[in-house]
């Protein structure tokens, strides 16, 4: 059975060119980038080249790029690094975020609430867009940080970061964005978006797992979260993951070159998938369809079925996709993103995400258009919730 992978928002396959760039740094060029001998300096040169490549992807200066273990660490460093030093203040520091952020942001904000911070969760529209008009009224004298994702991982909706960034700059508030689902898919320009901090992850843009980066604008006061040596401006101590960093750098370089052609081709395939399913499957709709979206993401609600059951049924037919539901202690909870945009629990649980990628082919979409309608029809026959 030839398997079809439509779960690229979860992770992407490492691009062959990225793997080729990484391989020498596992064996022949294995030096510690902090060593002063030739082995170390070869590794250092590779790290700094990668820093330049990542900086170019987001229109930053190389020294503003700090390498991390991934998007979650980058989000934590940004949020905690800004807010924790202010926790002793009265009243506590105030954070503004959205109701549809990734757990790496939401759980960090919730942890800070327990320590005395105050958090405002901006509502979103039915299409998953943050209510920018509501932002100014939520700003307080103690507001220390605004953190809003660039593109949503479940819906693909793209937020109006430039508008939010202008508001943040006018009030002299630090502005962070989790751009894990945006970098490599759409243009990300930290200058145009007025960002002070930004998070990215290599494995979302055809790089390796376990490495990411945070952009920290020069002059932004961020307290370090880890203690050790004086690596990376003192913000992220520890021996650099040279092979991983090289992989991220190469992935960023490829993204800059391919972003326009990738986006056009993938969007065409995504649109074909949506048109085909809407025509062939009754009682279904695309969530977030009325908003700007990343070119690869499509979130469908199929009335009368359980999304998790459909994901399993499709996997048995060779098609991989995902559901936004979170499994906790054996109970499947509906996606917080889908409930935030106003879907009732039954519809949120009946939703699945297809996320295409650089390696998705038209023939795979054709096959998906045969597999998915048949699987939905079969599950609906068995469902007492569908009439």
C-alpha cells in the first residue's frame, strides 16, 4: 500500500538537501563550536552560516537569532524571559494573548497566572481571526507582553500581525509571535510585523526535529532561562547542536528560494482537495475558509462522525491526517481552537485537519478524494448521530 502523508503541520520529512548538509557534522566535522582549534572553528563557521540563513528567512540580523531545541523552548524563553522578572511588581505583569494559541504559549501563560501574572485572552472570529479591534481596550499600564501566533496550527488562519505590532509599538509593549506554522510557508518579516521576539521550529519546514530558533530584537530585555556557559549572547548556554543547527539553516535557505513556487503549487492542491470533498461529501464544511490561510492547511468538519474514528479509518486506507482533539487521562477533549471559533462540541469532535507539503503530489490528492468520501460514508452508516 502506498501511503499518503497529509499531516505536515505535525511534522515534515527532512528534505534531502537538508540531510546532505547535516551529515558531515555527525562524523568528519564533529568539533565543539566553542573550541578554538580547527575542528571547533569549522563547527563554529557552520553555526554562524546557519544563523545568517535563518536571519535572512525572517529579515533579521544574524546576532538576533538564538538557536534552541525547538518551538516550545523558543516560546517559553520569549514569554518567561520577558514576564518573570516583573512578577514581584504590584500589580503583577499583564500578558495579552489569543484564545487559539498553541499549548506552548497557552500553558506558559497559565503557569505565569499561578505566579501572579494577569492574562487577557483575546477572542477570535468564526474564521479564527484575532479581534484586533478589541486589543487597545485590553492594554493596561502593567501590560508587559503581547503574544499572538502568526498562523494557526489547526486552521491555518493568518493573523494581522502588522496591525497588532503597530499597536504594541505605540504603547511600548514587547510583541512576540509563535511563527512555527508560518515560517517557510508564507513571508515572515520581523521588521514589517514590528516584532520584538519570534519563534520557529526546524521540523515544520523540512528540517530536523529537536532544533529551533528565537529571534530577539536587539535591545529587547529578555532574562535567560538556562544557566551555564556564555553561549549565544548568554541567552542559551550549552554546547550547540551543530548538525541540527546546520539542518535548520539549510531548511531556511531552501524555504527562501522555494517559498513562492511551493506556496502556489500546494495551494492549488489544497483547493482541489477542498472543492472535491465539498462536492462529494454532504454535510461538511471547511473551518476558517473565509480568512487568509497558509497555503497548505484545510480543516474539515464532517457532521455526524467522530474525527478520531475518521483519522483511524483513513490511516487503515493509507492516508495520514490528524484531529485537533487532545487526549487527556483517556478522555478526548474537543479542540480548544475549534470551540474558540464557536463550533459546538459535536462539530469540534467531528473535525479533522489535512496539511499538505512540499512532497504532496496531485495523484495523492486524487486518491484522497476517493478514500475520504468512502470512509465518511461508512462511518455515518454506523453513527447514531447522523441522520
